C-alpha cells in the first residue's frame, strides 16, 4: 500500500493524570508510517508528570503541541476542547487516548480507505483490548458501508462496530462543523455522535487490528463496565437517533426490545450485590428516556431469573458469570 504523504492529519490526546502510559501513546504517534501529522496533547489539570512528559517530546519534535487547561473539565467536555485545537489545514482527525496507542500502520491504512471515497466521514478498524479483538462484525472484505445502512443494522441487528474514539478516524470538516463534537449528556456521547454523523456520510472499515485500548482501574472504561453504562447509552442512542433510520413500527419494536433487555439485565443484577450508586444510576437513566422505572417489571425480571435458574442452574450461573465479564463490551 502506498501512503499519501500530502494528506495532513491532526492527532489529539486529551489527558488527565495519564503519566503511566502517556509516553507509550506518544511513541506510537511518532512511529506512524504516515508522517504528515500534527499532534496536540491537551492536559486537563493533571497532578502527575503528564505535562512534563508531553513537553519533553514537544521540545524534540515541532509537530507536537501541548495545551493546558486553566480549569478542570469533565472527561467528555475535555475531549471536545481537545478537538477544537486541530489545525485548519488538517483533512482528517484522529483521537488517541493517553492510555491507548496505535499500531504503526494505523494512520496509513485508515487514510487509504478514507481517500478512496469522498463520501466516507468515519473510518474504523479492529481494536485490541487486552487479548480480545473488538468491533468485529462486518463481513470481509466490506470496506465501505452506507452510513444509514450501518445504523439500521446497529438498531435492528445489534451490529457493534462503532468503537471508542481511539478506534476512529474522522474527516476533519465533520469535527469543525459540530460543536460540541461529542454529546456531553453521558459517557457514551461518542456513539450518539457517530450515529448522528452517519445519517449523512458513509463508514469505512479496515479489517486489521490498528489500535490498542487499555482499561485501567478508575478509568472511564472501568467505571463504565462496573455500572454497565453501555446499556443505558444504547437505549439513549436508540431513543434519540432511531427515528432517522427506522420506520415508526421498527422504532417502537426496537424500543420495546431494548427496555425488556434492560430489565432482564437489572433482574440478574439483583444477585450480583450491586451498590446504591448502581441502582440510582439506572433508575435515573430509564426515567430520563421516558420509561419510568418500574419496580414491578424489575421483580418480574428477578422471578424470571430465578425460574431460569431452577430449570438449568449450571447454565444460569455460567451466564451470570459471563455477563459480568463481557458486560462492558457492548
């Protein structure tokens, strides 16, 4: 594959207390086979050595810029501030979180797909999360998919290929024309943004592992997994964006299915010793989406879980344990 050195790319890393892995992240940008990039690191009032590490690299390479926030921002607003720093000359934009990194061909391979079709607004690829491969689902060798078709498959077939921001490359004009870029109402504003954008552009996919995602204790992804904010995020995205891609009948059927799945999850969670924070979060999220939290439905789900356990106790225990392991990957 021949790289296109003339294509300028902005890479951004928002960071807060990320000193443990930041150098590894920066080195992955420096090691890209595509070298026509600028790199903006935005520090969100870190109390560790993040700023010092970033500045050491910036002294050595003029393509690296370090910005520091004067006030602490919540995670998603800080991500949006970082994206506001991209160069007006950049044609594409790549986010890499400070805990994560890119394989050397990441930019080259993603740009090759993006450059093939002007209709492509978002490019993604497989991501390595520990030893797991994420965002599989599109049949090989599909590399360009209608954005509308992809969103319909997301809602109707639960096709999960819209990964975290580290897994994505964006056309820069889409970033500039949407402010804030990521929705700031929850932890999964990136998915809502991706769906909103794909109503007007196509999706590119590279069938290769190009990024590495690391979950660490107290990180957003770890907190998200513990609470299973993903199930609330899925419901919110469907309720907010579903009407753009689905018929009225399809949307109602999907909402009914999603809420039923939500209560099945909550019914099983009764047996997992979840704390008050967990229950307050999910009660609030259901109420916010217009589905008033129902204790009757919750206890119906509990009884269904018990009945399932009586019919096949080993299978049910295995499923509960498996659910705890994979709940954050949806």
